[in-house]
C-alpha cells in the first residue's frame, strides 16, 4: 500500500524534474557514544554466541559508539519498530525497504561519507530495493539465495530442477518423493512456483515471479496444489526444518544456506544447489532512520559494516553472501572463495530477490494479484483447497 | 458447620464481577479493546491498494465464508471439540481420584504431576513431542521394536489424518493439544469435584441411589461447571502447536496472526478473531440452557 | 415387640482408634431416641452404622430383626437428615424431595405429586420451584426432612438436626420435630451434643463416652440418677461429690451426685462453705459454695433470701437425694 504512495511521489518527482528533496548528512561529526540498530537475529554478533564470531567489540573500541541491538523476527516487525522511532539503523529486507522509503521512515545516504562504498558489489550498488530515482536509501548488507537443499545419499547427483519438490516423481533411490519433500510456509513461496512456471511454461508469459496476473497466479496456485499432496509439513522455522531433515525422512526442500551449513557441520549427508530454473532470494540493506539521534555513529557503523571483518565473518556465520566481493578473498575474515561459492556468490543472476507483490505492476495498473491475496490463497492451498 | 455446603463460596465469575465493580476501568479497558476488535472487523481491505477502508461493511464477514476460510473455522471447531472431549474423558478419573481419595503426600504428588508440565517452557514441550512423534522418533522406534507399527500406519491411513508420520499428521496435532490442555481441564474439574461435599454423595446413597445413579444425578451435574470451565480453556487453541506438529493446515489462531502480521489484512484478522468469541458465546448459552451452571 | 434398631456388641475400629467399642443398644419402635455425648464419643459413628455408611468391625446390627451388618445404605429402609442437610444445589426443592423416588424409577408425575405431599407435611407447599440456595436455614432443614421422609423409612436418622439453626428457630423446630414424630409414629434416632436438646426431645437416650455407652435410659433416669460421674458431669448441673465427702455426709465411700434443686440453704448442715458465685436464673438463684475445695451448688427458689458473696452458709438436703454412682 505504501508502494502506491511511493509511485505517486516518483511520478510527481519525474514530472517536475526534481529528485526527492530530503535532508542529507554532509559531514561526520563527533561520535555520539552509541548507535541503536534493528536487526535480524544473528546479524550483529559480539562474540557472545560463539567467540569466533565478533564484529562489534572492535568497532566500539575504535569509535566509542556502543552498539545496541533490537532483534526483529519479521519484516513487519521491523517496519513497526522503525515507525515507533528511537532507532538509528535497520537491516531491512527487500519487502520492508521500499515500505520504509515510501513511508519517509528512512533518509538518503550520502555515499561520499562512506569510503568503502566503492567496494560494494556492483550488482547491488543501485539495486531497486534501496535506490529510488538514483538516490541511495541505504548500504547493502548481505544477501542470499533460497537454495534447493537435498540429501546426498538419495541424490548421488545434485538435482537439476525444482521439479523434485513440485511434481510427483520417483527419486533416484527408487522411492516416491511423496511425504519426503518440504516447502516454505510463507505466501512468498508462490513466487517460487511462478519462477518454476516461468521456465517450464513460457506460454504463460511470466516476466517476474512477484508480478503475476490472474491467469499466471492461478497456474502457480495449481502447481502448489500438486505440491501440497507431496508435502507432509511446510517449514517456517529453520531449526524445525533441520530437525525434519534429521528425524522425519525429508530429503529435499527449498531452504537457506544457513540450514545446510548447520547440517553439514554435523557431518550429515546434506548439500544444496541452485537448479536450472534459478532461485528466489533475499537482499538486506542497512538503512538510516529519518530522525536518527546518532547519525555520526550510524555513518561510522555503515562504513564499518563494509570495511571490517563483518562481511567475511557474517557470510560464514549466516550462510549468506557479502555485499563486498573482496571480503571473499582478501582474508579479512573467515570467508574464502570456496565458502562464498558455496553460499551462491556467483549465482546472483539466477536469483530473483523477494519483493512485496502489489496490484499496480509492470503489467499495468491493477493488473497483478496483490500480496494480501497471496496470503489468504496460500492458506487455502495448505488447507487442501 | 458454619457455611452450609449448599451455599458454596461463589465462583470466579463473582469475584471477577467484584473487581469490575470496584475498578470499572478494568472493564472499560477490556471492553474497549474488544470493541476496537469488533470495529475493525466491520472495515474492509481495499482490493486494489490493500489499504484498510474505514467504512462500515459486512464484506469482511462475507470473506469468512470463502471456502478456505470456512475450512479453517471448521477445522478449528472440530479439533477443539475433539480435544475438549478427549481432555474431559482423560481428566475426569484423574480429577475424581484427586478430589475424593488423594490425601497428604498423594495430593501433593497430584498437584506436582499436573502443574509440573506447566512450569516448563511451552515451546520445549511441543518440540519434545515433535521428536517423540517423528518418523524416526521414540514412538516409531518403539513401535518398530514391538511390531506395533501397524497401529501407527493404521492411524495414518485414516482419511483426514494422513501424514508421513504422526508428527506430520493432524492426529499428532491432536495428541499434543490434548497433552498441553489436559492440566487446564483437570484443575477446574478437580476444584469443582472437591466442592461436592461427601455428605451429598451419602445423601444420594441414603435415598436409594446406586453408585452409577449417584454419578449421573449428583457428581456429574455438580462437576459440569468445572468441565465447562476447562473446555473454555481447551477451546482457545493456540497457534504455535500446529506450526510445529501437524500438516501445516491453519487453525484460527495462526490465521489471525498471519492475516494481521504478514498480510496486513487487519479487518479479516479481526473477523477471524470474532469467530471463537461467537462460538464460545453460543457454547456457553447452550451449556446454560442445558443446566450446566445450575450447580453454581 | 421387635426393636427398631438393635446393636449386639457392635464395634467400629479405625486402626487403633476404637470409635465404637462393644456397644449393646436397643431402640424400641416408635421411640424418639437421642444419642448424646461430646464430640469423638462415638455417637455419630453409631448413627452411621445404622444408616450403613460405616460397617461394623465386630458385632451385629439388626433393623426390625433383620441383620443389616453388611447391607449397603441404599438397601436399608432407613433415611437420614444430614447435619449440613446435603441438599442437591442443582435441583429445585421438588426434585430434591422426589430424588429418592426418582432413583427407584417412579414416574415424573407420580413422584412430583408425592413430593408435594411431603412438602405440605413440612409446610413448604409453595416452595417446590425454588433452589435450595433461595431458602433460609430452617426451610432447608424442612426440605431435608421431607426428602428423607419421602421414601417412607421405618427409622429416621437425624444428625445434629438443629445444630445449624439459631436459638429461637431451634426451639420452634424442637417442638415441630416432636409433633411430626408423634404424628407419623416413626422411630426417630438423633445425634446431639446438646444435653438440653436431648433431654427435652427424646423419650429415651444413650450417653456416649469413649466409644461406649455410659448410660441408657429415660431423660428422667439420666438426669436424676446419673450412672457415672461422667454422665452427671456431662448431662446436668448436678453436684458431683467425691467419695470422702459422701462419707462425711453419712453415705458409703463412693462418688455421688446431688441435684442443686434438692438442696436448701440452712444455718447449720452437713456441708458448710463460703459463697463464691451467684447466678440468677429467673426461677431461682444458683448459689455456689466452696466446701473445703469442693464446689457445691444449691438452688434458692425465687422469693427466698439469698446470701451475699463471701458469706459463709450451710446446705441441707434429704438423705435420699444423695445418688450414689459407679465408676471413678
């Protein structure tokens, strides 16, 4: 809904030939002594969960900015916290970032004040989920694919297609996939189905899995209804999925590298792949509150997030990809070319990042099925409708 | 001797009423939030933009009658009813024993046994059940070892209860619901059974009633308010269990959470939330008409 | 004539506690029988042995000649009015009264008619539709009475029937119960710890002490001729004289009782003492003397001179008034 307003302002901005006129920090002053960040769980570690993973204490020592973290579990929670105020920064995903921009909750970033901006992945620098009309509303933080995780004892060769979770078939071990595959328990999974159809049914004319007209949408739901007959239980919690791979005989599912890493660390026969159809994924951005009380520390943190061991170590910790490619190879942290490759660093082009579906899309005003219908229809599909 | 047993100390409802009389603000706050909920449910979401339209409409309630939403309501209702009945059947003998026969250390053991699970984390318990019921879990292992796997497979082949294991079958959800809600059924039941004076049972026998007649005509009606109280708890099924154990099919709690939290469809979430309230009201009205509260 | 209730050497032991210990008892048909005693004396257990809520651990209980020692309560033609009335709170008054008929399978119309009859008997005709909670204590008592009578028992047991009522109501109910018993001609057995109640209502009573019957007889017997020091102490306001004093008064060396109303004040007499207390009772004044450490009371009828507290006076009485008792 906020996107609508955003579009309206954009149209207005283009019409008048002006960029958004918003206050922007022009120089970094003395640090305020603290910075308050809304972040995903596990995103900001100070060595308390695992001593090896710490990208905060050095920053605090060097800048005198104490880092206060408020973890959020969903994008909606993040938006709500930012609306409440009292925070300087947020690690927003693609489905929250545009809402924050549209709602004037975040301010443009002066990239000149962030020396390491130049090291940011070119593929992310102008990504549409944080850049509006050439204005940057944040600094890329981390991204990752939704991979196809599988059991290597069942799949001697990595599966090449998502069909193992979408269509009934006999798996290489000679047994049906019925009751042995999983799918994500969130409406955004409709996009995965759409992406599959994009590849296998080009006649539907799907151009983006997040922009579906009624016919395309219906085809995606039909595919998901077939999937329902294969899936015993959908997953919404990474640790429950890990348990299901261990104890429920699940052998293939859409997943995150995070789960794969944890399962591999227990020496279980698990691997993952991005099949031929490509994958959906998430990309998070550090954004700054419009009324940030500690802008200097906030800027220092944004620079720190790109320049320090954070990118390299967080990528390993979370099974994600750094926004700074050099972090994979320059030895600033634990990431290596191999770990980055395993997390899908080279698959960027195959990934279609999560965005919130809205009715006004590239197919026209009101042409696409909006997100709230995704929610109720996906509930129906899981309920056996 | 001072307080005749036929005039037992009045129940929770009376005390609550007292609170409201003394502190009307509490009632106002409660009613206020309920009214806000009700109000929201009469708004609708704009199909085009997804914005909540603050105009009175019954459209959102009509949406409840969409097949997938009716499914959720029906599924919740059936699950709640079955869980309540199972809880009542299981709880009664336990509560009866505790109220009538358990004394001293046995009584303490009873309370400990019933309350102990309530002290441990809800999530931990549900996860534990997931492990117990899993395909490669304790139950499956024990069934394999004793050659009783056919029982589990039998359950899993019943239409509506299908799953790759008990942990992904609605039957698993049912088991965990029963486990989690059993104490909430036992305690009010035990309390209401305890309030039945022994002399009342003796009076019944004295007047010529057999044990089963006494049970039907005296014990059961007097315990009924406790059963109803217990079933109010069990009816309010939470949304966490079906997310962890079961086949992911939605119940009202999770639907409200998702409509409100993820979809931003607050009117539909509110309308969903009104459903259990309505069900409860109808249920209580029926119970009252059937005389369930005559003993209060 | 067979007795309504007969105990032969009946005992009820709870582990080491001998609640009832070797009791012999015969209650004649049509009598109004009281079981009197302090709490824990065994009187209530005896009542429960009759109703069947307790089974004897020894001896035999007969009701109208039939051995019922092992008969469960619902098969005995005996009904009880409970101390707390034990009315069923979820039923209205009519259904409470009709309960005994309902469990026997009598049809709704017939049993309700019978219940109304019973309610008329206890003067509660208009109260059938009320719930027990809507009645006063006295009304509930009547409902309990009607409910117990509806089964037409041959023996009605009453457990402290008036205990929960206030004084005025209690006196009225005493009369009413007595009248009812008279009218129905049933055997009433009631338990009480109130000696006045027992003496005024019963035609026969048993005084219980420590699980045994201390004395059984008419109120007159018990009051005038207490068999033991315990009975004299518990039942009445009689003077209990220790053996030495009895002997000093010319009797044998034994415990004796002396009723205050059988004494008179005199200038000289066998017992002398200082007046320690005076109590005006309306019909007279009770004067308590301290006679060498033994308290002795005398009753001075109204209109006669009363000594002042602290004065020394003597008590005189007819030798026949001195009643010798057994036991220590």
